[in-house]
């Protein structure tokens, strides 16, 4: 990309900027006459065509089908975003809606869900927010309450104050005394450990120590497995507004939509991209094929990490077409990440 940039003079850069902005606005290939007028460079259409030919040789624009106009490529968008884009602060109306939306609840899980929906509603794209890694959540206390038959209500506390409720189905009916004994054992053994460590320990204990511990301990570990030993797939991220993408012309092809929604459903590609974003402070952008996933070759992902108590715990972002309004989306994602961190602090995020 640096090579492309050094090969361009100010005139070429201005024409590329004008083309990208016009295409983002209209969604139609941009012709030389339109560029000649909109760029305010006082160039003839013939001169503009020559510049467009150079930009096409550099892989920054292309001509779709037999159209005389041109559209930006992923490389063209990248140069635009990195060097030509002017990012402005969010307007007061959007900022106010974000503030109100993140102050409606005290529950961290609901705050994360609200954030995902706000991103989707205010951008008309798909909003995504990851929940924290299991390593950031420490177990404090657990209680079991018998319900009907083999159903048991689990109440457990993580970190300092986050309370979670879950119903599990056990292999047999347990008395209140047995459940209390199980809770006492788990509280004494696992208090202070991360959920990730508990998950590994529970699996190991069930596999390796059945001959060395009594039945009540085995029952306790088996119940802990039901509570903590999940694959986490439902807890990796919260996605909202994916149906917004069905109305985007670039994604309206059924094969493209099918691939995209399958990626959302299977989650691996989304999780991998978001995990990469955890390693970098501030806004990150994947444009088209930069994601490395075929399913997202017509999409862009704009993300930012968010922090609780000065520690990065998750990532949020917007998924949309490469022809998105980066000028608006980038500050939107950046500000939302800061507001989410503030709304959660000093709370600890919930895995439920």
C-alpha cells in the first residue's frame, strides 16, 4: 500500500477521495464527468480518465461489468481510510442516544445486549459485542436450590458482585442436604479461581480421580461440570441487526447472504477476527478480503476494544458492506467502546 501511495500525486489522491465518497453516497459507478465536476480540480474528463486508468493499474479502482464508471477496490478503500478520510466527532443526537441506551440497566449482560442493538439501530448494519474471556471472570460462591424432579436452580457469584442464575438438569434427584454439601465442597475448592481454570479442573477430576474421592464429591464435581463446562459458543459474542444487511445491494446476492449468515451462525470466523482485535488498542478495520475469510470478502468490520478497570476485556464493532460510511462508523465504534467500558466499570462482565 505504501508503494501505491508514493506513486500518487495530490491530484490523483483527490480524485480517488472524490470517487470513494461519491460511491459510498450513491452506490453507483462513478464516471469521469462526475469526477471532473465534483473534485473541484478544474480537470477535463479526458484528464480524469487518464488518472482513473492509472488508479486502475495500481489496483485502487476497477470497472464493474461494462460500465464506463469505476468503483473502489478493497485497496482503494484502505488507502482512503488510512490517508484521505476526515473523521468528525459524533453529532449530539447520536451521542445522546448512546448515553441513554447504556444507562437503562444495572446488569452487565443486558448492557452488552443493549450495546449490540444500539450499534445495529444507529448504523443500520450488524452490531457485535464480545463478552469477556473466561480468564477475566473469577468464581466466588455457589448455591444449589432443588426445583422439581432433577431440575436444580444454581446461583453463583463471580468477581465481587455479579450474581448469575442457571437451571441445570442432574442425573438424579438430590436432597437439599446433598445440594448444600455439594455447594460447600465447590466453594472450598474453587473459590477465587477463574472459570477457565475451574472448567479444566472439573474435566480432569471427573476423568482421573473417580477412584480417589467419595460419591458426594463426585456428585459436586458433576454438577460443577453442568454449570461451568460449556463450550462457550453462545457466550462468545452478542450479534444484533444482521437482517439489516439483507437490504444492502452489494450483499443482496443470495449466495453471498447465505455464506455471511452461515459465518454468523458457525461463529468461528467472527470469533477469530474479534480475537485479533483484542490485541490492539483503538479502532481496527478489516476491509473485504483483508479479513482472510471468503465469507467477508464483500464486507468491512470496524472494531474497537473496550476496557473495564483499565483492562481490555472485549471488543465491539460494526459489520457492513465495504461501501459503508467510514466517516460516521469509525467515531461511532470508538465512542461506543469508551461508553461501554464506562457503563460496566467497576462491574465485572457476566458470562450468562
